[in-house]
């Protein structure tokens, strides 16, 4: 889909139920180790520290990483950019522009722990900001559903 540039940190950015996890499975799972706070036990402490440790361990072992969380702002993605660059990895933002109606519909179809209260989607929307090269990313790509069960990926307009 796009060239392999060696060691990479893929930062997935978007609302809950925007397609990030499906995109990872379809497009990144063959080349990136998955790190997601959603995989940690519900009551786990220090999730941010744990996430950063797992990213660092993977990069130190020469494995590219995909960070699949909402990552709505520079507060979340900034440390990932810093760590990626410290490990000589290219850091790519995969931006899923908000589709609130679609996210709420997909979220409503989820069950159990996978379903997020609607208020959580709206809280993320309030904090969500599109990534830009000026944030320190090496590449910013926009990801949208293609209408055929897959995704279209293109260079994102600089936000």
C-alpha cells in the first residue's frame, strides 16, 4: 500500500469505532507489533508508562509498532514521536477524520467491553485534533473507508 521505510511507529488517531483496529488488522498487522491500552486489564495502573515501555521494547528489538488508541492530541502522540525518533524510527500519523454518526453506529453494534459509552465518543471529539507534520510526524496519512470493506489511504492535507 505504501513503501516500507524500515523501523516505524504508526500512530492511529481518531474517534472510537472509526475503523482504527480494523485498519490495523487489514493493513499494518503484517509489519507492526500492536500496542493498545485496550489490551491492558481494565484496572491496570500506569497505562501510559506501560504503553511507552512496550513501544520502546519493540523498537529496541527492531520491530515496528502500531499504537492503536484514540490518540486525540499532541499530549498523547508527542511522547510517541519523541521515542520513535530516539530509536531512529519513522513516525507516521494515520488520521481517521471524525464521522460522529458513523462512529456512534459502529459503536452501538459492539458488545461488552468493546462498546464505549456515547459520552466517551463525544469527550474524545472535544479533544480530537488532526495531526500535522509540524507536530513532528515524518508522514501524515488520511484514512477513510473505501465503501468495499477496505480503506483508502492518502497524504493528509496539512492541518
